[in-house]
C-alpha cells in the first residue's frame, strides 16, 4: 500500500470513529444541549445567521441587552471561517455538526503532528484518536470556542517545529496562519497555552541544539515573530476585540471569586487514570457527581472529563520513568499546567491577581489543556518506542499497569466493606445530611470497571511480544475505542432533535410581530425562591424544563428581544451592566413602581415569572416535555423611541437608584448626566429599523428630548435631518438626543471602522504569507 493510501486510511479512521460514536448527531436524530450549546450558541448563532441572510453586516446585535456589538465580540466568532457552516439550510443540524467537524480536524491535525515527528503510523493513529475523542475534547463539545481553538493547536505546533528545525519560510508562514486561525476563534486562554507550549519547545530546542543563550534567545524570538504575524492574520478580530473589551465590565477587572472559579483540585489528577474517580457527568443530575464540594459554589468541573485513555497515560508515565528523550519537556509542560490549573489551591493565583496580572481572565481549569497535550504527545512517543521494541518502556509500562491495577482492585474490595461509606463521605466532603444511596453503588461499580480496564491493559501490554504487530495494533485500537467510547455518551449527553425543532408552548403565545418590544425574564433573578428550586433541582427533566421556561438568552432564537439578562460572558457594554445592576438594586430595595419604570425605559412588554408546578404528562421515556415553569405576563406596550415628559440629573448608578427610591416619577422620565431641562412635548410618527440602524420621524412642539432605548456606544452616529447630533447617555443604559421644534428625521447608524482597518491588515498579511509559502526558499 502506498504512503498516501496509508495516510488516507488513517484519515478515514478519524472520520469513522466520531461518526460511529455520534451517529445520532450525524443523522439528525439527537442533538447536543448541555451548558452553553442550548443557552448561548443556539440563540447567538441563529441571530448571526439571520442577520447575514438578511443582507446586513453583523456589526450590531439588537436582540441582546438592548443592543450589543456583534462582530467585535469574539464570542460570536464572526470571522472564524467554519462559523459559516451555520448558513447551511438546516440551521439546527448545522449547529450540531460544528463540534463534530472539529473533533475530526483535531484528530487529523494531531496525526499530522505526530507523523511529522517521525512516529510510526500505528503510534500516530493511537495518539491522535485520544486527542479527538478523549474526555477533554468531548467536554469541549459544549464549549465551542475552546474546542475550535483546541482543534488547530497541533498544526500550529507542527509548522512551528518544522521552521525551528529547517528554517523554511513556508513553515513560518503556515505556523503564523494556523495560530492566526486560533486567534480568530477568540478564545484567549487556549491561544495563550499554545504560545506557552511553543515557547517551551523553542527553549528545549535551543538547549538541545546549541546550549547557548543567544541560540535559545533566537528560537524564542522566532516564536515572537510567529505570534506577531498571527496577530496580524487575525487583526480583523483582534483589533475590534481589544477595543470592545475596553468598554466592557471585564476591562474593570473581575473579582477574585470569579477569576478563581473552576480551580482544579489536585485530587482530580487521579481522573487521568480512573475516569470516574470524582463521579459521573453532572450535566443532568448533580447527585451523580460526588466531588461537587471540591468545586465550591459551581459544584461541577469546568471540563466534565480530562481522561485521555489509559493506554497513552500509562505509556507517558513509563516514558518518564525510562527518561526517554523529551521527558523533561513533557514534565515541564505538565507541571506548569497543573500549577496554573490548580488556581486557588496554590498561593500563585492570589499573588498574580494582587499584582494585577490576572484580573481579566477566568477559570484556571482551562490550563488542564496543556497537561492533556503533554500526556498525549509524550505517550504517543513512548508507544512508538514500545512498538519499536524498547525493553525499558515495556518494563516500566508493565510496572505502572500492575500498580494501578492493584490500587483499583484494593479500593474495589474496600468499597464492599462497611467502612467505605464514612471514608467516602470524608474524602469527598459530603455532608452527613446528604443521601448518597445512588452514589455508593455507582462508586463501587466504577472501581470494578476500573479494575477490569487496568487488567485488560496489563494483558494487552504483556501480549505485545507474542502477537503480530498488526494484530496487536488492532487490539490496542479496539481497547482505546471501548475505553474512550463508553465515556463519550456520558460526557456529551444528547436529547432528541425535537428539543430544538419544537418551539416551547409559551413561545406560541407571543404575537407574530415581535420586533417592536422586548421581554424581561425576571424569573431568572429568582434563583433562591421555592418555585425556582423546584424547577432547577437535579432531574432528568431539567433541560426540558429549562427549555420550556425560555430562559435568557434562548428567546432570541424565536426572534424575541431580551433585556436585563445576566452578563453571560462578561462581554456586555458597561452601560448595559450598570443599568442591570441598577435594576437589581431597585428590586432589592423594593422600590415603589420600580418595575414599571424599568419596563418603560427598556421597551419591555412581557415579563416572565415562575408559576406553581403544574402536572404534565410524561412521554414514553418518562420525560416531562410539556411542563411549563414560567408564564409571561403582558404589560403596557412601551415604545422603543419616545419623548421624555421630564428630565432629571443622575451622574452615576447610585444617584439613579437613590432618586428612583425617593420619588415616584412618570414612566417617560429621562435621567441624564447633566444639562437637564424642561422638555417640550413630542410625537414619534414613524419608526423604520434595521440591524445596524433606525430612522425615526418625529414632531416636536419645542425643544424636546427623544429617548432611544438602545445601548449607547461610541460607534453610533446620530443625525437630525442629515446634520450630526450628539448622543447623550440616558437612563444609565440607553441614549437620547435633543430635538429642536418642528418635524424632523432622526437617523441612527452603527458601524465599527476598526473592522475595516483590521480586515485590511489581515488581507495584507495573508497575501504576504501566501507569497512566502509559495517561494521555494
């Protein structure tokens, strides 16, 4: 068989495996739904699709939070090429295929990297599969930006390594291109970890080749050049992103509790060998995850699994014990990852936070990614040495396999004794009042399965000398598929596709014409109420209940504009954040008429509130698909554009809240920072809106003040009869403009000029890299 045909066979395997594991997704039977998939990507990507299909450039998103920048916000991945798969005719199916495609890309990319390191094809295939279908990658199927960036890491490393070794400009260009692709995704922590890995490899390469400070510095400098070129490739996203984040609450710094959320407990490292050591995926039922106390208030891990398969993990340990080449680099990367991911479990995070270094990023557990990559790449190298007949690797692999088998067997036996329950409670900090009747059998079962898994691996390693290599490779592949495949369904659970295709009953109660009002899901503020506790309890029905409640931001998928939602990703504009906080304070103070005033300011017509639990019929699978936890109460139809009846000065949130607490104002009051006046009457005669602007025909009896319930931003341009007018921040989170007497046309247009500037730089850089890659230098 030719070399190309062998590679094609490997690629076919990488396509077939995820297709087998997720055939129900591939054929549109079921759908992913956990975490951000349903709550954020489903509505956000649908709006992006509709804006583009409507013929508009996605500068602005008028459906979230009274309007927010869209293209400048990297959470939407507007400039990432594969995002545009959402334009396929069947949006819901296309959304489900997005993560599957990246699993395939990740596997092929890792295979290419391992082959470029001159590993044999069997070692490269068995190393690439855990990168694509291991616990970390499958966990990311509900964290799109993390997965999208993760999938391209191997190709960035491949071409960077080749340039460091051979100094071909084509490799430099391709390294910058693929790192640029990662930056276009806009997931900074993953891209940063890629840079750390490249920097460590450059130092390692320098030490190996020259052992001189200038030689090491040159190689680190090359990583710097690649990074700069990559930033230029992604300038169309990077430049607007930097500008946008400077106007969000994130730029003010995130409190330490938020920064340190999802710090990885050291006990979790045992999950690298025993996949259910800490419990089972808590996506649907938290009672199956007994290590919840280790994660504080979040109660769940950021990555549902970090298990990369027993074969490569054991071989990575064997490689370390045998001190094979690259062991020092692998250990350095893994150690750095463990310390960074530990977060609050070491003093380092607190020191860096207090020093002002880590005030704008969250979730230390993201750094586990470097640990997993180190295990997979180094484990694949050890596997290659094992297949080549390295006796030391085989000896140490057997030692490790025997050790983990003995530990698993001992704990499995201990789990059958009466002493196991108190030990179980103590280790996992489970309160005496908490019932663990389901946990204990699951834990016992898990240790029995772990023992069997370890013994099978031990048998597989012991049989290497006695079997043909092709047969051993086949058995190792089957072991890996069973090992990781059984985990995939748990880490990435699915629901029937009807979960998305069937609109919740409450959605059908809204009028067909939905563009002139917003809804406020106040039920999402009532997290501690008895009703909320009932609907949010761990239960197989939980996600159907949430779907039927139309929680933020999901109404947007049904063209319902939402306002006063929590800042999901800390990328909302400061004005929106301040207005929401002001509303929270008014609600907490039980201010008179606060809800009516806020609704009038925010163009709110419907308010969602929890209702008493109702009886619902279960389907054939016992799922309460039709239970309705929230009802939307219709109020006055407050317009989005209106003339103020009175004006007050409020220079900040506290003054705004204090004045609304102290006095009952009309619903058309306008709070401004300064220069309040007695406004004349005015009438809004006609409004025409589009994605990036609006035209308002007005008639004013005198000097009047037009309030526009649209989030203020520096890139809004407002004209009155074609002449520029100054926008004034109004009611903390909105804007207004002074209108002279008479009939006028007020026009609003939004356009971010940095996107054109960044786009030009990206195009120039791509052309330059294309020229470099085409030269035979």
